[in-house]
C-alpha cells in the first residue's frame, strides 16, 4: 500500500507526493511575490526600486509518513530529495506542480512516535509545459480523461489472455457488476438514476473485453448526467421530470466504485480483477466530472465527500497493485498513476470550493429546543437570514416537530 488512509484517525491529513513518494501533509505554506531590487543613494532619503518580475513561488511543506514501512518510505523520500533536476510535487490544495528543491530538506524520527517519520522541505515552482502547467478545471478535466483512457487500456489488455480465460472473465465480471448495482441504495436526490443504471448495465451480455468496457462506459455515463433545469419553461400540460442533484450522482458513483473495488480483491484471476478495476475507474472518473457542478450546502458536506473520494481512490490504487501478471504491468501502472493524479485534482478542486462555503455550527442543548428561536439567536443581527436558517435547521436535523427539537447536538449553518 502506497500510503494509509488516515482520515478516520487524524482528520485533516491530506495526501501528497514528490517524485512518486506519497505522504500526508498537515501543514503547508506558499510565498508568492515579486522580485524587487532596492537602490539606495547617498544624500537621498527616498530609495529607487526596479521590478524584476514575478518571484518563483516558494512552497514549504511539513509532511508525515505513517505506516509499518515508514523507514523504507523515508529512505525512498531521501533518495528523491537527493535526485537532481525538477520533479512533480502533488500539492493537496494547489494540485500538481513542477518544482525544484529550494534548500536541503529535513527528515526526523522520534521514539515518542512509532511508525511515524516527519519531514520538512522547501520547493520552488518552475514553469513547465503540458498538463502540469494547467490549473483548475483544466487539471481536473485532463485527469478525468487520463483515467478513462487508462481504464479502457487495461480492459483491452485482457484480450491478450487465453480465449477460455478471457470469455469466463468477461462473463463473471459482467455478472458481478450487475449484482453490485442491484445492491446499491439510491441516494437522496438521485431521482430515477439508479433504476436507469440497473437497466443500462444489464442491457446486454458482452462477449469480449472491448464490449464489456463499452457497456461499463455507457452505464457510467449516467453518473455524468445533466443536473440543471432547462432555461425554457415547459408547456402547461407537460410533465416536469425531477433532475438528480450533482452531489447525489457523485455519491452514487462513489458507492459503485467502492463496491467494484471491493469485489476485485476476491477475483479468481488477474483478468477478472483487471476488468472490475477498469469498471471501478470509469465510475470514479464520472463521479469526478460532477464535482464541478456540486452544490455543497456547507464546508462539512464538502469535507465529507472529499474524504470519501480520497478513500475510494486509495482503495482503488491498493487493489490495482494486486494485479501481479506481467501482461498487465504497464497498463496497471498507467492506471495507478492516473488515479493518483485524479485524486489530487479532485482534492484541489474541492479545497478551492470549501473556502467559499459556510461552516456548520453545532449547539449543545440539555432541553428541547425551538428551531425558530435558535435561528433568531444565530441570525438576530441579520433578520433577512432568519427564515432560511430556520428551514435549514429543520432540514438538517429532521426533528419530529420544529418547536421541540430533542436535547443534544443541533446543527445549523454558520
């Protein structure tokens, strides 16, 4: 396993990597600015200045390596730090970037922290061409395309195995995919997406890996459905269909990814495992597409989905590493790297959104509480927000009666 998923142990830790060595980053800083030269002259109080352009952004990282193999990982990171030339740093907030070492790094161990190695390093960002020079939506879109291509490629490799093994693997994988989707529960707000997904994935019986990949792609495309209403009002007699929300589609796609990844662990052969992992990667990619359109109600909801997406990508990468056959080596390595890049792009995209979202406040009460009085307490200085806050309290806590919310923790948008 490249790194442990520790969100359930230490909330706030986010994954990053340098030259392919993964770690967790609790703290990081960036120093943007300009290169300015100051001229001082004798007898003059005022100095003169020349602007020599934008300074390279200095990125300082304080990271942790946690796991049973922390010593081996620390040595690998030391080798990466000693390697000359620019390299790729995957930043959990800013995404992939090309950097060079600003100064020697520090790696430390402590007898008070078992299975933990800490390090601090300073990098300078350098200009590069290609995908790593892109940002924002371009990063995410490119990462999604890379995962889709890599997933199709590893499914195609199955065509090279023996005919009998190939045919059985396709049949079993399709049967497992149908069973996985049948066992899913429809997230709130997903409308009729799940029934359509069940019908799409059971619509045909593929005979070869390419047909199986096409079936999975067409089924996963339902996760990337249009979630906005038409700008033109329907006719009076027309029936208006409810559109699924982006967040519900993302959760449905993640649930499918997690289930397919779990099923791949017990697959009878590498051919089966490759097909199931390819299917999981397709659903992960289509879930990431909806991240751009997600309307998170609060930073807590965004953090919850970020944690789920990170864990799903971790599990998928771990499962990809169990594909041991030499025939899948190149394709599985490409898929693993593309999933890591997508994970970094999704984290960066959600982190950019989190800063603009309201927080969730938690009130502790030892007696029943009136939702309207709580809304007035929180937004008494801005009366225009009281009604919206009241509706949010009721929707978020779902009490039997809004005037008598049971004692305990009550959540309200901040």
